[in-house]
């Protein structure tokens, strides 16, 4: 059964994380992603609804790849299947920052139990930003509205001193004039990477079922769902179960495995997942965040338990999955650590075949792009 982490900075876990970071770039798929296949704007700006994006369906038991629209997802699910969704809402986690004459952008990632934040510093570069690696302990950043942030230590912390250059993330103390969510609504903006060429309102970065803000970046696999589509799925006997995992910032530049993230799996969701598996039906995770949360609270026998806390689980093909049968996810950039999780679910050959089909079919990548449904 899952036991909450009580010492999140253990040297053994950090050493494991560093070994994974060294290994993962060789493990996942590597391929060329043409720039024109990076979705640069929401589908609504392209004249289609949220559920009008494309859906690539790949099944391990069948050799063929099926191409569909997302609104047709119900045709690939059966009565009694359970979709597990992440109800975390997306924060306006990007803040302008200044250190003397230096202009930077501060990305909030994860709030730690002691109230401090894991943050990333980024420097302007054209219409986007790049990681800024010249921060130092004690560096003070001026934030909008007379707020401030002070860099306390590189993250993850280690028992031995760590040079600032060894980490792109920092533990920081924020001093804000307003409560956090109110402050971010006033002064923050959604985190945006280079492939998105202009700012979009924060509502474009929310799923329709988000209930509790806390994610630095949108749990984007569920973005295409609409209330009407969810209603149709439920009416057809597909069950929807919620959990929560607050996502931290990604690293498109470094392809790091994910760090610790806060999660909560309710008892009702754990019970429904177990009932689904016992009935021989499929548990389909909506997003890699859901896989991480469910596998954290799944035991060796595949039973799911309620749980809440911090997870540092990194799912690899060697580790495999115990609870999840299928996955709805976006298309991930070459060598991304998430591809190791996908390979753990469906195997290397299946994943290679699916991504070759997505590239041939000119599917769109990233959070505003198309989706991939992996089924057993």
C-alpha cells in the first residue's frame, strides 16, 4: 500500500533521479519533428472546437492504426470502461521579474509543504524565453505589484553543496501583497513555450472539469473534452473518475524526468478503478499525470488504494505499469521522458509504429495539438 513521503530530499532518491536523468535520453524514441507539426495556437483559433482535434487510436492487439476526430472517442470505449481524469486547474504561473537591470521571467512550478516554491528562471529570447542558469543563493527578484522572490537553494537539494549551474530549478521564498491565486490572476500569465507564438487567455489553458488550481502547466490530455461529450460518454456507460495531481514545469530543453508532485486519489476513485479491473473492463488514464498518480497508489497485485502526498515515481519500461490499461495523451517531443512511460504501457514497437503513423498523417504536437489513444 502507498505510504506518504515524509523525507522528500533523501540522498538515495536524488541519486536515483540523477541516474534516470542520465539514462532517459537514450531510452525513449528519437525522431525528427518538423516545426510545422508543432501546434502554435489553440484549435479554436484554427476554426474547430475543442473536440474537433484529431485522434490517433493504436491498439496493441491489432496491427492497424485508426484515424478519427476526438469527438468520436466513444466508439473506441466500451460500457464499463473507466476514464480517470486529473481535475487540477492551471495557474497563471509565469511572472515577469527583475534583478536590478536584468529582465527575467519566473515560472512557478510546485509549492512545497513549507510554503516555499520550486521555480524556474528564464530569460527573454525573441518572442519566447530560455532557461536562465546564472541564479545564485540569495538572489532577490522584484515581481509585479511590489512582490518579490528570493532564491534559497538549487533544487533538488542534496546533502552536499551544489553549484547553481547544476540545476535549472530553485527553491524560492515568495513575498506577495495578495493571496497567491488572486495575485496570479492579477499579474501572472500561463506558461508559454517557443512553439506558441502569441499569448492566449488563461481559459484556453483549462480543462472543462478542472476544480482545484495548482498546476504550473495544463494537464492537456483532457483539454479536448467538452461537457456535451462527457455527457454522451456517461450515457453510454463509460465511467468518469477524478483524481488530482498538480503538475510542475516541464523541461523541453533538458528532457528531465519529472520531479516530486503533489497528488490525491480519493477512496471513491480507487474503489471504481478496482471494480473496473475486477469486471475485466479497461482503466484508461487521461494523461501521463493520471498514470503517475494511479501507479503511485497501486500495489504489486494491481490493487489501487486511496492516497495523498508527494510522488517521485518515474515510470519506465523496466518498472512497467500495474493499474493502468490504456492512456489518452498528447504527442510528445523527441526524447521526452514521458515517452518512456508510454513505452511501459504499450511497448517499444507499438509506440514506434504509432508515432510513425502520426508523423505520416501530419498530426499536431503539444498541448494545443492532436491526441493519441493507446489501448490494449
